[in-house]
C-alpha cells in the first residue's frame, strides 16, 4: 500500500437507509411491518417469514439454468437496532451477472432463487493483517496522526432458497483467510465509540463455486 494519506473518519451513522425497490427496515419500534423478503432474521434460524413483499414477484425453480437470483444482505441497523434486509443484484456482489433477476420498475421480478447473506463481524476474531498509512482525524492536518488499522476475517453465512416454496436448498459459512489477499480501502469509516477495523470478506469466486451447481442446474 502506498504512503498517500488515507483518512480514517469516526462517524455516527444517521439518516434513513433507502434502496430502490422496497423498504429495508423490517422491524420497527413497537410494531412489525411486512418484510422485504422471507429470509430468517438470524443466520442460525430456520424460520422464514410467512409472507413478504417478494411473494408476488417469484417464479418456479424449473427449466434450464442459470436461474434468476436475488441477493439480500441481512443485518441490524447500528443506529436504530432495526433488522435490515437490503436487496442487491448478484453482480453487485461480484457474482455472475447471468444470475441477475430481471428488473421492472425498480423491482426484481420472476425471481427463482433467493440468497440470504449474513455478514458476521465478530470483534473477537483474530487479526490477519493490517492496513497502513491512514490519517486519523476530520481533516484538521494539525491534529492528524498516521495510524494502522487491523484487518479481520469476517465469516459470512449464506442461505439459498427456492423463491416460490421458500425451501432451503443449501446453507454454508465462508471466511476470508490471510492467504486470500485483499485490497485496503482508501478510507475507513467507523462509529466514534469503536476502534476502526477493516473487514475482509470471502472472495466472490469462492461463493460462486458453492452456489453454481444449484443456480446453473437444469430442473
């Protein structure tokens, strides 16, 4: 990594999270709303939602592959504590673009498969490297200092479902390793109350290899 200054900025997360195609926060204060998708709320849970906004936009898992897939990242808002289910195209996560579901009016349609992704960021995991050359501060060069930020391997849980039947096809965990190699980001944002960390996630090729037999199979 070059010595050019990288700024590590402490931020408190504010504002609403909005994504084209649906409301993401599915557990509000004092009431429940219909979730964007039926993914279980936790990676260790097998309980899917009885109904979701996706239900009217699915198609049977039949025919020749690749089968259309929509990816949802399931996490908890650091600001509100609400459960968040963020829809993204597979290609946005560097999976094959041929797996992307068709979009109409900003929403995925004829979705045959749903991939629920649970990014684990456990502060207790071992550090596998460091990212150097960051400048800590808020742009005041007189108070800035160079820091190194630890890089830690995130273990991510993946659950692949048939969209129409909500049948679980496979579940697996993947973790990044020191041997995978990674690029340090230009900037690191973090909560002011926490130490900065660079999270290293599994390589997309490793994820695709586990999913390909099901996504590209003929049914």
